[in-house]
């Protein structure tokens, strides 16, 4: 009899809990029907540097959302639909929306973090560290290095990351370079702030050696030859700096034009200590 009483007690307890859950659910639905959303909270995970950018961008996008959110009854707010809308922007790794007990819509976002802004012909977009494309949405603008080129399946913008990161971390280059352009993996071009010439870094190897060679060339040669003497300084060849003389006036020469090396060139060899002209 004792065992039978225990079994009955368990079933009665389960029945009471079930009824309680039903009543609580009904009460919650009733509360949702009678309460409206008081506001929106946006939480950004994974990237503190982008918190303000993402929060501002999401807030602006929700203004364009086709349905009213703030002031709308909680029971009428479709959180899944809002998630799909924000996910469609292609700027986030994940989006999660939920209604909080404080009668607010809570949005949790993990953004795609851009490392480069790419200019590819007439297109402009961002990429993250894995090369995933991020749409160039002005609401989510991020101040990242700029690269330009004609990219393809065999020549991808993320392949320039070793040079980009080196320039960013190097005090001398980061203050001097405004943009990186590329005609391929063996012609990576640095565009300096000072107009008049560009720097061909070659490929992604021996970066410190090339930086040192460029600094030495600036100290040993440019003060004597003048900053408008050359249109291209090439560091492609290990142990050499090849400076191509300008063949057109500076005001007619676009900053991204590179003349082929010809017999009328200057080479800084012998550990970049002296300049010889041919």
C-alpha cells in the first residue's frame, strides 16, 4: 500500500506541475497581449572595437524594418523574422533576438570583423580574416586598410594580408602608406602619402629587409636626387633598390602608374650604400 501511495503522489505532483505550466503559459500569453515593447537592447559579442559601429548600424537598419517594433504588442513581434532581416545584411556571423522580461527586444550579434576594404574594379567590399566577403554597407563602416587590384579565384585579396599587417605594425610604413595596390602577388604596390612615386614591394617575402632598404634609400638618395626624380621605387629584387626615372611631368603622371625599368635607371646596390646611374 505504501508503494501504491508513493506512485499516486508522484502522478498527482506531475499533474499539478503540468497544470501550473499551462496556467503560467496562459498568463504569459495574456501578459504579452496586454504589454507593448518598450525598447531595443543590442549586445555585440566578440569584438569590442566594433561595438559602437555595429550598434549604430543595427539601430539605423531597424528604423527601415517594415514592421513597428517599439510600442508594438509583444505577442505580435516575430523575433525570427527580425533575425532573418538582420542576417540578410551579410555583416554578421550570427543574430539572435528574444523578448526579455523587461518588455524589451534583446538582440545579440556576433559581427563579421573586417580586416581589409577591397576595391576591385567598380566593386567595393570588406573581407574578414578568412577571406569571407562582407558587403560595403555604410552603416557598418570600419576604418581598415585599403587594397585595390583585379582579384580572381587565383589571386585573392586575403593573400595580401602579410604585407598589410606588416605595414600596419611598422611605425615608419604605417605613417607613410595610404593604400596598397596589386597587379598580382609579385607586384604589390605601396602608395605613399607624398605624391610623386609609388613603391613596388614585390611579393610577401623578406618584408623587414625591404623596409630597411627603403629607409636607407630615402636617407641616402632622395635628399640629393629630389622627391620628383623617380616615379617608381622597386624593392622586388633582393639586395637592390631599382628607381625608375620619371618620363613625364609629375602633374601628368597618375600616382598608380608604373613605368617599366629601362636603361635610364638608378640602382642602389652593395648593401644599398651607393647610387650608380646607367
